C-alpha cells in the first residue's frame, strides 16, 4: 500500500496507527506529507465515510464518475469486523 498515491483510513487514530506501523515494521520514514517508501511519498489521510451516503440524491452520478475514473485500477477496501479490522483488496 505504500506504493499508492493516497491511503485513506476511516479515523484519525487509524491513520496514525498505519503511519506508526509503516515506520516501525517496514522501516519507512514519515513526514507531514506522508510516508516516504524508498523515494515514493504516499499521502496518508483520514476520510470518514458512511454506508448510507450512496442513498442521498446526487451521489449516484458522482459514484459513476469515480468508478469510470478508477476503472482498471486496484483499490483496497478496509471494513471493521466484529473482532478487529479486516482488509480485503478489491479490483474496481
């Protein structure tokens, strides 16, 4: 995931934990701009999202535009589960 341009996590504490683990486990450097993974900077942000936002009027055209923009690219979807946090890679 450090090769990504942007890594979004649901809460600020998740993003801080992700940065901390990248530094401690992978040995990457961190800066206010993100994680420096061997010369590539991946921005880490927290982006709170809700599951019901797709039901709001006007969201469907935006979702269609995002799907078209990211077609053929890989994204990673992390969802909270009962025991912890599970991550599943998903091709968009």
